[in-house]
């Protein structure tokens, strides 16, 4: 027994009574129903839509409101009340001016406070008082507890209750309290959030999503290929950096780089202005909600070409120095015939169009011009100096991992690379072969090393981060090759195809999923694999619940750019003590629409798994930790206080 540890523990629990109280407290938590886990993925910078899903707990807030008020309130009032709980500040601002007198407004405040207390009391029924206290707005803890507990006990406490509420209103605190209670409700409805990858790219506000996640009460992240690309850029990989800027240009999101993260794009713009003109293949993708002038469009088109060419050039030396990446086929600049303007890839020759090779020397095509080199070096410096990016990347590292085992399930953004027979694919790294879980662990250790050594830009670890973005056996990418070059310069769509790892069809098979769960030492009869990454095309009849419920794919397309292929606006998953439910979200219009019209996005639920018995905290990851704590406290009891 570690007596040193027990001595330390005894400082905190310095009496027999304290130890006993804590043991009883922890024991009682173990018997409570497990908290609700909320799974989201592929947020792709869509802050507004993500906010909505988070604020309504994928429909859970609405469900609780309905449970309580459906028989007493008309639907319109329920809509209004739900909107207030989701967006309290905005709703309050809007509603305040709709009353004829102060008295009317005060009555409205009193009613809403009453409803919210009722809602919180209901939503917190499966938590201990101490946990609820932590979720309450700090400045109102005492008052809310008074309202929650004392008034419940005796009916004749009604006047007391009303007096407190009146006092709050007359002291001008009603709005603050309503706002606080709304956020408490949101927090109570979801105990823990899992983000199964791809926070970054395509959408406009990944930085705001990161801020939200940083402030979230309980969270973990499984990195997506796009997140790893950003981590790579910050960790010193110039090719990752070129990629993130290229994608931002492509989606007209350079504001993220310049304004959100304060990275100076001027040197890149100067280079772009010098070498590039208009080019239809590089014009930014259209956004319905953004209007840009022709001049801005032209500027982005030029930047887009400049950074894409830098990217292609930077890929070449990595492919050459890491032959085990097995990416020779991606030496596209070398494979191009500059006279004929054609390329031969995977044994087929294609004509090239919309080319922009003015900085390419055909005798040494991957050589960066000194100006290009200077630009990418300056960009890297600027990226690594961005305080905000540093904070966001540190958070991704702290809360993130390549995969996660949580409450018996395996969470992973992309795949576990396998061959057509379902055997784990092997990859040889530095003379040693890795596969399955070991391969993923190896990848993660390289990524962490690269992040810890940002000054190294060409070492193996940094190159491996790029491999995670685009390599055949990357668990995040999971396709034979990324055909970015072909997508820009070849019109024949056959060349654009990115062949997927067999995992993506084998995962339909229950036996296969069981085997993979076993590979990760999880119980195949209990566990599920939860994936993001590949948009589920509900429109074509694809089912996100696969392999007899063992496999759940929750990439439904938060990303607006992908909604036309999926036919919905994203999936999320809820896992509470009663089981697992998949939620399919309809297109999210805007926060304004919800606040103004109470137009909540309808979500459709599908049961994935039903627990035979309500699952308790005792059976969860958290429960295991609590049991360890109880064990230590029992030891302390024996060591210090018994005899
Ligand atoms: O839709 P775009 O911008 O052309 O991006 C396509 C690229 O994105 C990828 O699908 C990777 O992104 P996802 O992880 O979101 O799928 C690549 O495989 C592909 O080359
Ligand atoms: Mn992805």
C-alpha cells in the first residue's frame, strides 16, 4: 500500500467523518443513471448550426420542455419558451419591447423564471445536488437553491417563493437570472460531449467553434484529417500550412487566416499578383450568404493558385525522402509534360487545362522559387506566432487523440486501414511493421512529437503528420490517394476518384466490426464503433446505422457544401441511461429564424440500441474512476481511523 499517498489524502480528509461522508457520496453517485453523452462530428467551421445543436442538445431540451408543458401550454408558447432557453440573450432583447407596461413585462419575467425552475428541477433529477450546484450560475446559486428545494417541500411556501421572485425582478436581476438558468438547462441536458473530428475547413468559423469547445464543461475530441492538417501547420509542416491556406482560399474563407488568427497574407498576395491571373479552376466556391466583389474574387483566385502550386512543390521532396509512404504516383509535377500540357497518372494520360505553371521550371519542377520559399517561411513564422492559434492547437492536443475508447465504444474519425479480406493493413515505419491499434498509436506518438518540436520542419514526425492527412494507410484519410491536382487540372472525372479503403464497405459487416472492437480490447457484444468523415448519403438510401447497430456513422453534413449530397444537415448521437439514439437534423436556417419564429429545426430520432436495464454511472468510465477513489478512501479508513 502506498502510505505516502494515503498520508497526502489524509490531509484532505482529516477526520473519520469526512472519509465516511465522501465514501457515501461517491457510492450514491455510482447508483445514479449514467449521464447523457452527445456525439457530433464534421462540424467544418459551421459555428451557427453547431451552436444550435449544442444549445438544444440535439432535441433533448425540447423533449424535456414538452414532457412538462405539453398539456398546459399551447404549441406557440412552447416554441417561444424553447427559443428563450436556446438563445436567452437574443430572445430577451426581442421580447422586451412587445409589452405595453412594465407590469406586463414583470409578469412575463415571473412566469418564465417559474417555468425555468420547473424545467431545471426536472432536468437535474438524475444528478446529485452537488453536481447541480456546479452547473448553476455562480451569482445566483443561493437563490436558485432556495427556489428549487425549499419551495417544493411545503405548499404553503408559495408566498415565500413568490416573494423571492418579485424581489429578483424589482432589483433588476430577472434577465440575468433567466440567462443563467437557460445555460444551466443546456448544461444539464448533456453531461459530456464527444467531437468525432473535423472541426476545421470549408465553413467560415472554426475559431468560434474552438472557443465554444474550450468553454464547454466536459469534452473530448477525436482528431479529424482536417484538424490534423491545422495541427501539422502549427507544428512546423509547411505542406500542411500550404494546404490549410489553399482550402481557405477555395472556400472564400481567408478571413479565418487573416482576421481570426492574425496571420499576415500580404507576402503571399504580392507573389500571387505577380505570377497569376484569373483562372476558372481556382475561383472560390460560391456561398449563398456571402457577396464578394469581382475584384476580391480575382484576388482570391490568384492567391489560391499561388498557394496550390507551393503545396504541390512541397509535396515532392517529402515523397522522395519517405519512400515507405509509397506515394511516388503523387509526384505530379514530375509526371507532367509541360510541352504537351498533359500528365500520365495511374497508367493513363490526360490533357491538362486551366494550368498555372508560371513558377515551374520543367527541368526541376518541384523547386520553389526563392520568392515562394520566402513566402512560406514567413507564413510559418506568422502561424507559429499567433497566440490565438496556439491556444486553439494546445486545446486540440490536450483534449484530442486519434481514437478513444469510452464507455465500451470506439470513437474514431476515419477508419482502421484493412485489406479486402478484412485483415489489418501493415505499414512499415523505420524498419518495423505496425498494424491496427499499434499503427494508430504509432501515428499518434509521431504527431505528439511533431507538436512538441515545432522548430523541426522536415523530420520524420512532421512528415508523418502530413501522411495522416493524405497517406493511404492513414486512419484519418483512408483512401488510396488524394487527387487534388487532378481535380484542378483534369476535366475527366474518372481521374478525380479517390478509391476508399476496403474498411468503408467491410464495416457494413457485423463480424468485421466485432473483430475491430476486439482489436481495441473492447467487448464486441456491448461496444459500437462511431465514425465521422464520410458523408452518409441519406438521399440515396444509405443508412448511418450499419452492421446490425455495431457501426454508426454520424457525418451527415453540417458542412453546407455537402448537404446536397447527403440530403440532411447532419447527424448527432445521444447515449443516455436508456440507450443510444441517432438524430438526423434538417437544414438549419439561422439563429434569427429560431428566435423570431420559434422555428426549431425538426430532428428525427432513431433508436440504435436500447438498454435492457437503465445504465448506471457504476458501469461507465467515470464510474470506474469513482470506484478507484472509493477503494483509496477505504484504505485510508483502515490505515488511519479503524482500530
Ligand atoms: O470538396 P473539396 O473541397 O474538393 O475537397 C475534396 C477533398 O476533401 C477530402 O474529401 C477530405 O476531406 P473530408 O475529410 O471532409 O472528406 C479529400 O479526400 C478530397 O480530395
Ligand atoms: Mn474527414
